[in-house]
């Protein structure tokens, strides 16, 4: 896909130099740089650990509907 980007002149000069040093086109160099940047962003996303609590012993058997209802109603 062709697209137009506004890139800082000094940065573009470095891109040209590095692409030439590697024997690649500027398009190839920029494409690989973008791929690396996108991969790095994915690796930084980490799942947040959920908090845990020590609640002690169970106060009611949740499988016992009558006991659960009594507990919730404060009987």
C-alpha cells in the first residue's frame, strides 16, 4: 500500500543511512521497524493480578438453598 507520511528531516536522513548500510530499501527498513514496534507493544501488555483475600471459614453452605436464604436474611 502506498501512503504519505510526514517524517522529521533528521529522522529521515538516519533512516536513509541505516537502510543503505543494511542494503535494504527505506520501505523495507521502515516496515520492519514498524513490525518490531508493534510486537514490543504487545509484549508489554500484562494481565493484572486479581486481589486475593483470606476470608476465614465458610459461614454457610452455598449448596444448601434454605441455609443460604436464612443467612442472607439474617435469621
